[in-house]
């Protein structure tokens, strides 16, 4: 009589893995995981049952040993315990309470994962790619490296251009708001206007600017909201966020920063400049625009149209954004190296430094050639103003431009008050964020 083949063990049933004598003293390794006994009742969850990018666990409970037919005495229900079965050469069994096992909502994760993919930063060592590398001549390799440096220069130049645009028009719209308020104040003092009209005009112009910025980031392009630093970090680490490096995003980001600062909101251009530089690096290196349908034969940079090259140019653009915002080329390199990219090589260090240096130099050169009296004294662009250095704090107009040594403690006190107010603002912002998270009506769905 032929022997029966042993049946596979049901998923919920298990045999003792260790004897009672040494069950608490040692564990038996299987593959890379450990086995440890779990008393019933248990809930079984198989890790291999994760469909796609969401987490959906198939669970089944075993009946407890204490629950028998005819038992009428009420007993407390034992805490549920979990056994996770994985395809890693063995089973991982551990005692976990129901509250300690976090099973996220698969439907929410699935909705978010539908809009996200990942970059392929590894070189695919296929026969076709290897043959293509072997067939490249020395001249082609040299031209490709030269093209990287030329593209890096234009990325720094473009990032500086965006910074100049934001700075110039922010100054223009801010001056319109302030000058209009000053004229209304003069009318109030002379009796040609009602009391409070200057404040209403000032608030109306500010609200108009903020409304334009809100429309850009709330309706026109929601992905342009915020600083964009977290999104660029995610992109440099391999997460592909939809529309994060589109030209439309750059347009809405620049307008949002411009009108937010002009409207008097407590925001700055530092974070958005990093995002803007990354968009310029991604767009120029690929030579196309999905927002405007631009993809001609003379803009097809075939050597740069892969995720690895695009990642390096995004790193250079982010470094150029730091250089344009703070005037610190080395700071841009350190940001891209320490905070941004997880994939780095020595050649990229020099390219990011060059890109950040070009961006900072062009912006400072443009600022130095801005005459403070342009438009009023008949001067034309090109005459050096009274602030012609990298460290420029703007013009200082007062009757007495000198100060004495006893004025320094007053300056220190002003700085301390400003620091305390800044800390108070950060603490209030933290409490406000916690309140919004705790309130379902205000939290993001």
C-alpha cells in the first residue's frame, strides 16, 4: 500500500517549535527570522498577501482553548495575539496586542499610491546597454561630459533668472501697496478722506495679492503649494511625484511667492527657490515640456533622458536654488549632499558647486547694477548703486547715518526681542498644526 504524502500544515495550526525545557532560553533560527511559541488565540496575517502598493492582510482567528461547548461561566476575553507569516525562509511569530499592530487603511494607501511611481536610478545591465557603452567612442564620451557642464551652467543661469524676476516684481508690487497707503494717510490728515480709509485700501490690496497667490496654489496647480523642499527630497530619493517638476508648477510657484511676499504674509523665497531650481534642472536637461507640449528635434537631449541623469541635474538645480536664495554656493552643495540626494559621486560635487556658484554670482551681479535712484534721477540701468557687494542690506536713508558705541546695546535688545517673537511664532504654529490634525474638519483627507 502506497504511503500518503504528508499534508501541508493549515495556516492557523502549528506545532510546538521548542520543548518546554528550553523554550524560554533559546530560539531556533530559520532563514533570517526567529521562531518563538505563541499561546492561542492568534490571528494569522501573511505578508505575501500584499496586493500592489497597499497593505491588505488576510487574517483568521483560531478558537481559544478555554472556549469549549457547554461552558457557561463568563470569562474575560484574552487579548488578541498575532502571528505574521513571511516568505523569507521561515515564520516570524511574536506576541503583539491588537493596539500595537498598526494596520493602515488599505483604501487610503491605494488611492495615494495610484498617483506615485518610483524612479529607476540603477543602471540596467542588459546586453543592449552594455553593447551601447562598448560602442561609444572617446569623442562621444567627451562631448557627453562637456554637455553636462554646459547644461549645468544654463541651469544655474535659469535659476538666477527666476530669483531676479521674483525679487524685482516683489519690490515693485510691495512699493505699490505701501505708496498707495501713504497717499491715503496724507489724504486722511488733510481731511480729504474719511478716517480708516487708508487701512481699508491697504488691507484690500494685500488681500488681492494673497488671493492671486492662493488661486495659483489652490486651484491652478495644487502641487506648487508649500516650500517644495520635502517633495524635492522625495524625488532625489526615488519617489516620482506627479507634476512636481512641471513648467506649470514653476510658473505657479514663482507667482505664489511673488504675491505672498508682496501681500505681507510671513513667508520667504528660500524654500520655493530650491523647488524652482530643481524644476529648471529637470526641464532643461530633458529638453521638453509636458505642460506646453514642447518636444522638438533640436531639444531632444537623448543622452540625458534617463532617470539617473535627471536626478543629477535636479540636485544641481536644488543647490543653485540655495545659492540664489542665500548667496552661499558651498551651502548649496552641502544642502544637496546632506539633505537632498542619497545617490552621490565625486563628479557631481563639482557640478553642483559650479551650478550654485553661477546662480549666486549672476544674482549678485544683477543686484549690484540696480541703481537705487533708477526711474527718478534720469539714470539708466548699468550704473552701480550705492550697495555694490555680495553683502547688501539695501539703502539706509536717515538724517544721521552714523551711530555711537552706546547704541549697540539697543541693537542687541532689538535682536533679542526679535528672536523671542520668532520662537513664540514657531511655538504657536506648532500648536496650530496639532489643533488642525486633531480636528477632522480641518485635516486633509
